[in-house]
């Protein structure tokens, strides 16, 4: 399962774009988050005219993760007559879209990813990020591989770390910060160093970067996601 990354930056480091990713399986488009710059990126890099089904899997509702969701829904509904499937464990996304003037006839909401022809499964895992908002990572599976996508998270949940160390998770895409704070909302790379042995770090892909820290992370044995450029 190859995730194509739209961006790899944090909200306050827009140089790297909003962190998010997508899979294109035939004529089905699967999005992990839909930040402020996501629709622009997809419009430029994906042949949206050929897409027949769209699933947007949301980790949480901060703007850098949902900022162009309304535009995406409107584009597919009015331009192609397609209802986008919006997936998020919390119904607050309906309230958000209503405030944006997006009527429910333009999309389908579900707490969990519906069955789909590509056989993609997405199990939400609650993570620690914002005190005033429930946030989620996802265990994603296509029947061949299982990967973990953290969304914004101040730590790796114990169940995920245990499964990863036992090689039950093939790859981990983890929110990674260079700041060690007393009340963190993102995962300080030192936590990853402490919890993940060097020999397993090549399966950890750092994302949501807050600075140009790629070389430092790679020196420590981690991978860094690359933004998809087409082809």
C-alpha cells in the first residue's frame, strides 16, 4: 500500500504543505485528511475527471487537515455529480460543513470507512493531540499490508507501538516534532528514539515536520515521507 503524500509540513510550517496523503485505486480516490492546500494539489496532480468514488478519511478537524474539504465536496458534487464519502468518528464534521454552507446532499457521512471495491480498511485509533477535540490515527490495511497513520499525535499509542515492534504493522507514518514541550500536541522525535530500536526505524516515516529536519531524522535511522510529484 503506497501512500502518495500531498504535503509533509505542520500547520505553522507551510513551506512543506499541509500533511496529507492519498491512494488512487482504479477510479476510487482515498484521501487521508484534506487540508487547506489539498484540493489545489489534487487538481494539479490527479486526473479528477476519471474519479468515480471519493473517500475522505479525517483524523481531526484542525484547518490544516480539513481546510479544503468543502471545496472538494462541492467540486465533485456540482462538477461530476458525485457524493464524497466523509469518514470521521465524530459527527462534529457535519456541523463544520454546515457552517461552510455544504448541504448534506453533497456528501455521505459515516463514522467508519464503508466497504469498498479496493478492499481498503481503516480502523480509527484515538490519539492525544488537542485537549478540546477528539483526534484519531488509523490502522490501514489492503489485505496485503497494514500501516499506521498517526494524524497529529503527541505520542505513539501503546497498542500501536506494541504491534509495530512485533512486526504486525508494516510501516508507521508518524507526526514528528523537533520541540520537546511539557504539554505536547505533537510527537517529539526523542520519544521515537526512546521507544523504537535502531533496527526498526527504517519502517518509521516521519511527517508533519515543523522545520527542515530531514537529515537529522535520517541520521537517527528514520525515514521521512516524500511529497508526491506525479508520474
